[in-house]
């Protein structure tokens, strides 16, 4: 096995300092990339989409659950499959308490092309509480790049949306390797137009867009949120 070299503690500290400088540069570069993502223009969604969920039929606006932002995870689960994708299952396994996202006005849901009854059975097996909707028979996955006519038909993806009243806008999309490293609350918020809603984020002015204190000031123990 190609294990790391063995060195003295002093040599390790020198090497660690060198790597730390690169890590800080990567953090600053990531902040700049996130700011550029937040500056992306958005497209109004004027087509009606319907989803099957726990309360029956739902619209895209319903998926926001009254919040200002929506993150949709496209879970690979074709109508003819008996179980969901293993990699997609591993991704959902790492999603934490949604209360932290919801406290910043952002909802998270999963969608798949399989019928809702199949999703419900598999969701119970996995023990998930993430809202999961079926797009069976609809165009949503195809229209937002998560399905194709080639094999494999499904593509792991995330699409982000912003709501202004009853108007819904598409703000961001990422696919396949673009999902690497995602799963934490902050990594998901970094994909959205409003971001983490911190005062230091660029462009300025979006921290108070929801009429609430900066994002970090809203963090609570997950059992203390009013929602």
C-alpha cells in the first residue's frame, strides 16, 4: 500500500502549514464561486407541474411549503425498479435535520419517476423523513435535466427554486459529480440564490431578504425550532 511518508513531528508541522495555506486559498475561492452562483440570473417557471405526495396531488409551489426557497433532489428511481438507486440512497442518508434549512426559509424535497406507492414502501424501509414526491407520468424530471432518452434514463441532480409570492423561479441546477461534497445544511444553502443569508456574503443585501436576522443568528438546537 502507498501509505504516507513517516516523518518527525516538526517535519509534519511544516508540511501541515504548507497545506493549510492551500486550504485557506481554496476556501476563499469557494466563497467567490458561491457569490458568482448567487449572481446567476433566474428563469420564471410558467409551466404547471404536478406531484404525488403524502397529501395527494401537489404543485411546484406547494413543494415550497410556504417558504421562499426550494431545493429539489432528483433521486434515481425508475418506474420499473423495485428499489431506489444505492448511491442516491447514500446521499439521502447524509441529509440531516431539515429544521436547520427551514429556519432559513428553505425547503428540501426529493422527487423520483417511480409511482408514489413504490417510494412510500422504500422510504419506510430506509427510515427517511425527507418529503418525497413522485413525478410519475410528468415532464418535471425531463424539463429540468434529470431524465434523458438514453441509458441510464435517470440522472442524479439538484435543482433550486426561489418564490416571489405565487411566482416561482428556477435559479440553479447541478448534476452527477456536481453533487460531490453536498449534504450539510451550509453546502445546500450555498447552491441557492439567497445563500446562507449571512451579512458577509456577496452580493450584499440578501441576508435580510427574508425579513429575519442573519442566518447564523437563527440557528437553534433542532428540537427548539418553532416549526
